[in-house]
């Protein structure tokens, strides 16, 4: 039986990153784009924690990962507030209609 090594974590993080990019480019509504951003941030966190795991005696990656989690939570709260305001103005969360907010 094979053990789980660093390359397995990096492959999973690369898959999460690609799924996040795909989600951000293919989704038309704002919530889908927000989910894509969260996937990308989680891929970065997985890389940080995996590299820290295989470097003995270091916890810097885990500390940075905690800060990224805090940043993602704040970003999600602000983005949802913006999307609620967007929905109140246009009665949709389709980001292609954002140009109607000008003027």
C-alpha cells in the first residue's frame, strides 16, 4: 500500500485550483463566482499546509493558512452584502447586468 506523499496533496490542490478557475469563468451569477474564489483560496491553503507538513519544525505555512481563512471569511461577508445590494437594485444576481448600475 502506498503512503500519501507531498505530490498527492499538490495534485489535489491543483485540481481544486482548476475547478475554482473553471467555476469563476463559467458561472454567470455572483454566488457561483464567490464559490470559485473560495475554491482557489482553499487550494492555496492546502499547498501551504502540505509544504509545512513536509518541512520539519516549521509552522509558518499553517499560520499563513489561518490568515487566509480569516481573509476568505471577511471577503465572503463583504461580497454577500454587495450581492444583496445588487439584488435589491436589479432583482437578479446575474453579473452580466452590472453595467445597468451606472448612471
